[in-house]
C-alpha cells in the first residue's frame, strides 16, 4: 500500500482546482483556502493553503481526516 502524499510543494502545482474560502472570511486575505483536486496523485484529497501565500505548500488531507479535524474544532 502506498502512503498518501501529505503536501504539495507549491499549491500552484495543483492545476484546474477551484480554491474556496469560508463564508465567514473577511476581505483581509487572512484565512485558509481549500480545494479538491480531481486528477493526479492528489485526486480525492482535500488541499488546504494559506490565502496570504498561495504559491507556498498546500497541506493534503483525506476526506475522513478533514471531517475529523472540523468536528474537533466545533
């Protein structure tokens, strides 16, 4: 079994993704953005990046890991 990747060296390496921000985010560009890659080695994972530094790495989460993280925050 191959381990899932944990990050993308530069979130700009994720092509054809739509980065989304929370509806609770302000216009100050100080939040995180998420995207769901549909192809490549990252397909099926959730990517998370810093909106202030979009060219920096993006973290990758499995859907279950992300759901658990969000549930813990609530």
